[in-house]
């Protein structure tokens, strides 16, 4: 068991049973609920239940980013009331980033706040979404536009859950792993170059270094007033493309279908939205180009980053007809100040520079660079 100590809670990396049982034993909770989506209910909840020795109730919601909104929150709160959760109850969020964000938000608001624990089950949530106390839901098509800062009682990262994931989910989480290296650890970026097949990686070797990067940034700036904005590299364009893909193209193919698809293809993209990390990978290519043009990131580093991303992420079809809708979403990004589109960019690998602003024409050129 590897433990990262944050100011208000711990992140445990390893088998989750013992730390969860210890937390429950010391919490004196009146009732415990676990929040899952329908995919987690089938694939991860059975393993979770094998590792506990206390009674709980289950709240199940539909899977997917398209359900990360007020309607689902209303259902969760209704279930919490129906099941009798009071202010001394605990909510365990078992799932990916959507469950962690939305479940934590619901817990932080319910009865003015009850305790919650994050048990992330995807690579993305294990290295990113479960750390730092940022909670929220999507509203009017804009990602995470309603939310709060509230820390969990604990984060339990168990690599066993990663064995249940298809390539698309591994690929989504990997974008945050190498983003952390790009913004803060050039040596770790060098270490990642030896990876060629994402499905054969022992992720236990990479979880702690990636989490440590985010831990140090979050502790220095818990409410994103300064350096924590470095974590937004790739996300200004990435979030807009992700939101656009969800709103315009509707739904992602099921995991069973994804497992049957060629690993280097998105297959029938007109009926498939992007996962978060897949969109961030697009954003990283675009924002690396912006870094080269505005901050002097070297041609060699630009080429190296782009080649690395394209090694794992197939080209996603975008056209100039998509630009107006993407820019409309980008203009609504919560990171913007005074109507100007805010970026985090790289002067060099391993260093981030926050609060960078680019004009629309240059952002359009970055999208064209991606589309080449």
C-alpha cells in the first residue's frame, strides 16, 4: 500500500479493503450508500462488495457524461432521502470521473454536506478526477459549469479495477498521465516514451508519480487561483471539442461494441462522442502548437509531443464547419476572464505558464494543425 498524504485526506494506492474498513470503523456512520452507474454495477460492484464487511445501500444511475446533470442529481438526492441518509451518513462514489464529480457534488450539497469517499475505477479518475476536491456537473452543454470545492474523507485507488476497462477508457486516462508529465516533470515524460501498448502496461508503476504531481499542485493552490491552472493544459480546446461531440453526435458506442472495434479506429464517428481524455489529447496537440507559436516551445519538442499523442490516439474527424460551435463553447469556459479565452501553455516540456490568451484566428490555426 502506497499512501499520499494531503492536507485534509489521504490517497491510498493498493488494495482498497483495509483502508475502507478502517475509515468506516472510525466514522460512526448511521448509514452508508454507494453510488454506481449501470456499467459499474455489473463490472466493479461485485469486487467491491467482496472487500467489505458492513451494510450499505446502492444507488444506481445511467452511465455517461450525458447524464452528468441536474436531472440525475435530482434522482440521487431523492434516493438519498428515500433511503434515510442523514447528516451522519456516508456516500461512497464507486466509478469513473462522472460518478466522482457528480456524487461528490451531491454529497457536498445534500443536507449542507455529508461525508463522501472516492473509489475511482477508471484510469482517468484514478490519476485525475478523484484528486483535489473539484466537484461539479454539466449545465446547458458546458462541462462542470456548476460545482463546488469540497474534499473527500479519503480516496482509495485500487489498480484491480483497471483490468475491467476497454482500450478507449485506458486511452482516455492516459491523456492525463502524460499531461501531468508535460506540465511538471520532464523526466517522467522521458520515462513514458517507452510505452507502446497501453493494454500491457502495469499501471501501478505510473499511478503514484502522476498522482504526486497533481497532489503538489493542488496543495499549493486548492481553489485554482494560480498554479493549479497548470492542470488545464489541453483542456481549453479539449473541453470544447468534448462538449461539442456529445451535444452534436449524441452518444458513444457501448463498451461491448468498443471492444469489437479496431483499436486504431473510432469507427462510425458520426454516432460516437469523445471520452474526456480523447478530447484532451486533441487539445494537447492544438495547445502545444499554440505554445510553439506564442511561447517559443521548440520545433523538436512540438514534433515529439505530437508524434507521441498520435501514437495512441487516432485522428478524429473535425471540419471548419465545426469551428463556430466549438468557439461558442470555448467562450463559455469557466477559466475565461473578461471574455478572453484563457490557456495554460508550455514554454518547454516540464514547465507550464498559466493565464495565456490567444486570438480566435490563432486558435483556428491550431485546429487546422490538428486536422492535417
